[in-house]
C-alpha cells in the first residue's frame, strides 16, 4: 500500500489577493490624512506647552537660587568681614615665625657655609630676634627691611638667591576670594 502525502491548501495567496483588490476608499484616505494632521497639530501644541512650562520652571528655580544665595550671603557677610579684617591678618602675624622656622629647617638640611640672613619688616625684628637665635643652632643674622610687609620674610644663605615667604600674599588672596562672594556688580550665578 502506498501512502500519499496530504495536500495542503495555501490560504495566504487568497488573503493577499483579497487585500490587493480592496483599495481604501477616497473618504477613508481623506479621514486618515485629516486624523494624521490633527494628531501632529496636537503634538506640536503639547510640545509648545511643555517647552513653555519647562522654561518657566527653570526660570523659577533660577530665581529661587539667586534669592536664597543672596539671603545666605547677607547672613555670612558680617562673619566674613570680621574674618578678613581681623582674624586673617592676626593669623598671618602669629604664624610668620613658624613659617620662618620651617624654611630654616630646610635650609639647615643643606650645607650652610655661612650665616643665614633673614630680612623681615622692622616691627618683626625684636619679636623674632630672640626666637631665632635660641632655636636655630647655627648663626643667623636678622635684619630689618622696610620694603617687606608684616607677614613677609626673605631668607638668604651664602651662594643662593634665597627664599621669599609671603604670608601677607596668601592672606590677600583669601580676602580677595571672599570679597568676590559679595561683589554686587557680578550678576553671574555661581
């Protein structure tokens, strides 16, 4: 007995032919096109409204930030004025001997053939003279230089250009940076 393979009918051909024969009507095409145009118009309107809303929200946030920053800085201004007018200059004067001592340590590590010369403001000579002589362990010549500020010193060893210490410069940079926070003419948002 011989078996034959079953024959299956291909329905895809009939469905495709049926769809090909049914072209959309003119009314359908007009309605479809009108629906696409209305949808695009609504999407543009929604995008415009969202953009305007986002721009307003960003503007509100920027205004809130500027207002909060101004209020915060107004609260801190007396503290920073006191800090820059009194505390920082006092710190500079008090720490100058420590900075000089640190510079002398590094100088002492090198081979010092002669006395170390330290030039400071005339007001600092008496204050530093006893301190330097008692703690150095090698000869120091302390001299007054009116061209130097209260927080400045110049340390020179024979055969070198020397080392300049400028605590006043550091204090000035800090004061300038703090003053920039309160600059009313600078309208940038930092």
